[in-house]
C-alpha cells in the first residue's frame, strides 16, 4: 500500500493533478434465492477492486478488478482529469486518519452456508398454503472492507456488514392475483435473522395476499389520507429526498433549488437523513469521498434548511459538506445519495388521526412509483388500503395509488404521529444502487387517490 501511495504522489506531480482519491474495496458476500421450493441462486463470492478519481477542474475516473493493474488505474484517472480541463470546484478540508468498524453481534461469515440454505428452505415451507400460487425468498449478506486515501493525506479503513432477507407471496383465485411481501435488513450480522419471528411474518404476508383477492377497488379523487410509516418513508425518500440531493439542485432538476431558508411545509414537519443511525440498512461511518457521515436536518419546523451534498456540490453551493457521496462499488464514481431518511415523530396517536377523518383512506406500504423532482409531482402505489368513514376503518381496497404535488402534500399535513418506525430496508437506484432505509410515523395529509389498474 505504501508503494501505491508513493506512486500516486509521483503521478499527480507528473500530470499536474491538484487532488486525487483512491478506494480499494473488498466485498465477501453470499446470495440465496428460492422460488416455489426451487433453489435458483446459491452464490458465495469475494471481489476486490480499486477505484480512482483525480480532479483538475473536472473528474477523471478509472477502476480495475485486478490489483496488479492498480498503478495503471491511477495513471489513467489522472490522464483523463488532465485532458478534461474543467472549471468546477471541490471541497478539500483537513486530512482524516481513522479506522471504523461496525461490529455485528454474530458475523454472518461464521454461519455455514448450509444454515443459510436451511433458513431459506424453512421460510419457503412456511409460506405455503391454499391459493398461494407463487412463493419467493431472497437472502443476501456482504462484508465490505474498504481502504481510502487521498492527496490531502487522509487514510481511512472501514468495515461494514450488511444483511437483507425478504420474502413474498402471490395468491390466486378465480383469475385474480394479488401479491404481498416483507423485507428485513441492516448493518448487522446473523443476530438480525435470529430476531425475526418467521412464523408470524410468513403468515402475515400470506394472509395479506389472500385477503387482497377480495378487496374493493379504491375510490378516486382528493381525500384525507393516513399514510402508514412505510408509505411515509417512501414518500419522504422519493418525493422530497431526491429533490434535496444537491446534484439535482446544481443541475436545475429540483423544485427546491434556491429555496433554502424558505418555509415549504407545515411548521410541525421535520425531516432527517441520518447515516449514523445504529444498525440501519443505509448506515455508514464514512462516505465514498472520505467524509465523515453526519445527521442532516433537511426540513426543520417546516423550513428547508439543508441539501444533501458531496465534495463538489458543497463547494459550488457554498454549503458545509455532510458526507453523502456514495458509490455502488469500487467501479462507480460517488454521487449524492440518501442514507436513512425519515420524518420525525410528533404527538398524535394513530387512533386520534383516524377519528379526524370523515371520508378518506388509510394507505399501507410501498408498491413502487414515479417522481418528477423538476416538476414536483409524484405517484406511488400502496400495498393495500382501507376506507375510513366517520372516524372508523372500514373495508380493504387494493391496487391503490397516491399522487399529487410534493409541496401541496407537505403543506396539507394535518397530523404527525408519535409512532416512529425506520425499518424498511431497500436499494435506491440512480444509475447506481446503494442500500438505504426510510420511515417515519403515521402522517395524515390530503392527496389524490386512484387505482393502479
């Protein structure tokens, strides 16, 4: 490693490079997938690679999955940066020398692959039942060991374990099909699996899929809507979170560009992105630019107070860097990304919120959707919904979607619950996939409701 550091210094002098950073990443991972009792994937892999960025007013980037080509990757990145000759700026700051390890209670590397396969088989068996036409189980873990150094003198070692387990059921009857699913995940070890009540959750998923076969179609129009913590999380991640990623702001692709300090929501709303939350799926100690991760208040008491940024956007926008430059792997350049994004709880109980609604809906879970951060509009599907009439929860509805204008929904919030949950792990796509989590309490607002079909 000392040789590579000296070589990088020598090449930077030769090509006139003012700043460079080098990431060496090793990931040891296992993945298992079972579909209707058939094992479709059982893989155990270790991969190591190097990613190099050099800055000369614009970035040059190169990567290699063969450490014998590490010096060549460094030289290539610097050649590209020299040829690019941009006029951008980046935040530099002080060098950091540190070692940070997230230690699980029980490493998944110490668990035999036979035990992981037994887990997947057990879940598959538990998911079986009448009217179940399809069962799927996914298990994945990975230990990411990273060494980062840059031209400022930073040298940072990190060790981050991640584990995710998910399963789904599709129920079928009289030509109708409905699906339901559940995922668990975190920066954790095998103890996460040991803490799951598999009997409860497999039964829950199966019975939800079956009950949706007989659910009603939703009404359409603008209604009061109570969002459950999972739907609150996906709304705040997709509709608000992407709009405050500072590369979107810099590029003019966000309705929130130039609005720092402006009240954009009700006074009761505070929104956080926090990669330092212990054990959450989107947590980390240092980002992929060697910046210490830190909690960011995006909205405080209804006022937009910060963007998520990286070295480049913080310099261009004149903001404090906050450690949100993340890359999918060594062979990707860091981009501005979220981590664990959530709405802070207030003091309403779920029951009090429902009592407020004369004619509306209770919507649960995340079924995917679309957001346009430039125009400020969104559409998300929910796993399921329920009609609320005169303060009481009535019949179940299916294939239900929520849509509207982001700022209208934030300003129409009537109540924020006291039941915070941040336990909806997933992967966020933005040309690259990174692990994230999101959540919040129950939230009562107004939005457009309609069917997905």
